[in-house]
């Protein structure tokens, strides 16, 4: 019986996206909203939290059971790229300051402790002054 159920699950997931980084990361706000809706006595907050809870659950299952694998993978790749960028910035925040170019909005990294310096954007060659 258990083997038949396992085979059924494997066959039903063929051609589907399956759990990815986005659907796994949605699990944390889902748990938070479940606890919030159980603890809060305010009816408006409770209704909003339950609505958001079900919206996130629906979106999570939509991503898992989606057959448009190419679209979901490209979304997941963009998400992972952004998360890795944020992790790198957090890791390097002790040694570097981060600025955005005022012209092209490119992210620039400058070593800390240099005082007032003129930063030149590597992409558009715009120069701007900042205190580091």
C-alpha cells in the first residue's frame, strides 16, 4: 500500500516544478501568520492575517505544482541571485561601504576609512563624491 502511494506521488509530480527556494522560504511567514492569527484578539488583524496566510499557502502550492518549469526556474534564479547579493553585502559590511551610481544605479563597493573620496562609476564613468 505504501509503495503504491509513493509511486502515485512520484508520477503526479512529473513535469512539475516541485519545491524550490522561494516556496521553501514562504514557509517562515506562513508559520508566523499562523501563530499571529491564533494569538491576536483583534478581529481585523486576525482576518487580514488569515487572508495573507491563505494567499501565501496558495502561492506556495502554485509554485510547487506549476507545469511552467522554465518560468518558475527563472523566477527562482533571480530570487537566489538577489539573496546571494544581500548575503555578500552583509558579510562585507565591516570592510566596505556600498553606493549606487546616481546616473545608472549600478551598485559600487568602496573600502571603508578613506574619508571624502570621488567615486567613479565603472559602467557609465560618472563621478560623484561621498564620505566613506
